[in-house]
C-alpha cells in the first residue's frame, strides 16, 4: 500500500542545522525540504505545500516571525502548521511566536524524541482539521490534485489509519432484504 509521506520544510540559515534536521527527519520517515532564508521558504511553500514547517527565528533579511506572518496571511497556505525552532527562550519571544501564528515553539538545543513527538502531533492535527471536499451524493473526497477518491482510500493515503470493511445492518437489509435466504435469517 502506498502511504503518504509527510513533507516537512526545515528553514534555518545555518547549513549544519539543516543537515542535522534533514537527516533526523528522513531517518524518521519524512520527506524533507530545506530553505536557508525566509524568501526561499516562501517560494518552497508556494510550490510544494509541505505538511509542516520547522522555522528558525533568527535569520538575516527576514526573520522567522515575518515569514510566519506572511504564511498565515496567505489563504492557500495558512493551514500549514509552523513549529519555531530557536535559541530564544524568554516568555515574550515564545508568546510572540504564537501571536504570529506558530503552532508550537521548541528551544535549541532541543530534545530529539520530544521534537519528533511534537512534529508527529502537528502533522496529525493538520490532517484531522483539514477541509475535505466531499460529494453530497456518492461521498467521494476530492484530493489535493483534484481527483475524486473513496473516503477510506483518501484517509489511508493521508494518515496511518487502515480500514477493515463490513456491512452494517441497514445496508444488509437494503442490499438483501428481498432475498429469501435473508428473510429466513431474520
């Protein structure tokens, strides 16, 4: 079965930080995008629509707060969660991160298992709160590429859920209610 691998964009002006995050994320089953500044990050997001952004705050030209504000002002990408990764830890900085639209805030040096847990949580929340265009008649869901898929297929591709199938009593009656063998079973 082809499972959707979440795409995470790591944004940091220090190449060694990007290298570390890239390896950590890829080793844990994520696809990884990288940007070394705010403008690269904004360009990447427009083209690739990542599932999550790990965003450093202290960068030249455009800091992480400004990048986040620009993302959150764009309707097409504002649903993408942003986790700030930064050495700044005072309360005012943390609050500012949330005020500009950040979903979480992790200080460097970070605890790797904790960071991975926070990433997993944000990716799952994004999936759960996403808008799903659904057909009123057949209940198929339109995916991000515009194709219509069965609900179970869509959810399996976008999460770690696997469905088992059965037939509920109402559908059994609708499908087989007039069959003699079914009437005898009732």
